[in-house]
C-alpha cells in the first residue's frame, strides 16, 4: 500500500484543491450549501501557507487547513484544524491520518500549546479518526445546524501539544 507524502500547499495547487473540495462536498462534514462550480480555494485570510497537501503517486488526494480559532492575541497559543478533505479514491489508505498527524506536528512547530477542531456530530468516521489521534470531546453545541432536514450537533474536540504543567514558551 503506498504511503501519502505530505507537503505545504503551493499556489499551483489551487485548481486541484478547488476540484477536490467540490468532489468531496457532503453534508456529512459541510454546513454550507453545495457549490455549483469550484470556488477559488485560496483567499486573503487563507492561503497556501495555511494548508498541508497529501499526494499519492504525485497526485493531490487530500488537504488539511490549519489556522487560528480566533483573531485574539490571548488565543494565539491555539491552532485549529479548519478543514480536512480526502479524495474518495484515497479513502482507507491512511491519507486522513497522515494529514491529522502532520497538522499536529505543524501546530507544535508553530509553538502552539493546543490544537482544536469542530466536527459534525453525525460524522462518525472523522470523530473516530480524531479520537484515535488523541483528540477528546471538549464541548457539544446540540442541534447547531439543520442539514437536509435534520438537526446536527457541532462537536468541539481538542488535545494538548505540551504537558499541562509546561511553562509558557
């Protein structure tokens, strides 16, 4: 089984990432309406520097978006996984796990003490993956979204990247 390679996104990945986003759209993880056409993937607040890309055999098959949960200086020690997608044909090949691990390492490298994410309550595969990588449920917003006529919880998960008693760095 081939192992995915992970690298920082480049401006030249824009089209491949936009197509991947469109192809993988689902109410299992998306709270926005289905896009009609691929939208620009990068924008002023979220560029290549905020994405890690997974490749198999030289082809983009996934990405993870890493950012800040807020713009507050008092929250700058936390990074948040703000998006994760894996191409259907690459599911089950360890791409999602490799991306989550790379995001955790990138957050550590950037000096973060914690990493968080939000996941829809009905997205069992994603929740299992995050839990297996050390994330725990830290809060639930019950019925936060209505998707396809069903109310869905918004689940906040997180994990520490440093020991709880570690001094500020």
